[in-house]
C-alpha cells in the first residue's frame, strides 16, 4: 500500500500514483525480458537517460514515448499502468520466458549428447 498526499496536503491511502505504476511496470517488464535500460532505450528509439528518469519517477514521458516504450517491451501501453500483480502481460511474459528457458535447456542437452 502506498501513502501519498494530494495537492492540498490530505493524506491518501491505498491509491497508487500513475508515476509509481509506470516506473514499477517498466522495470518489471524490462527485467522479465532480461534487457538493460540502455537496450530498452535502443529498442524504443529514445535516450537511456529518459528510461532512467522514468524508472526513478523524475520524469513522465509523452504519449509518443509511452507508445514506443510499450512496443519495445512488447506490451500494450495500458499494461504500463496496470497493477503488476494482476497484469496478464506479466503472466504471458513469464510463461514465454519459462518456455524459452526450457527450449534452451533442451537444445543444450541435445548438443551435449551429440558432441560428448
């Protein structure tokens, strides 16, 4: 649960600021894909500084940048603002990552058996 204050100083409990969701989700998706901030920036066509500032909540991207980042992360832009525990994109990415790991293990085993 996140606590923050609205513009007149009233305490708001249980609400998550969109900047926090964006930062957490970007980092989570990036880590699931196993790419660095630099690699994400290259794929999205933006600067690594922008990625770092978004992930540290120092800057909020434009709609165009959000679309580019979402495309580079292979998710819908809305997934960047969804509760990460409920996001179908996270579940899909994790299952895809597990499938790739299993495939890699099978290929390596086949190579070891072919070339002892």
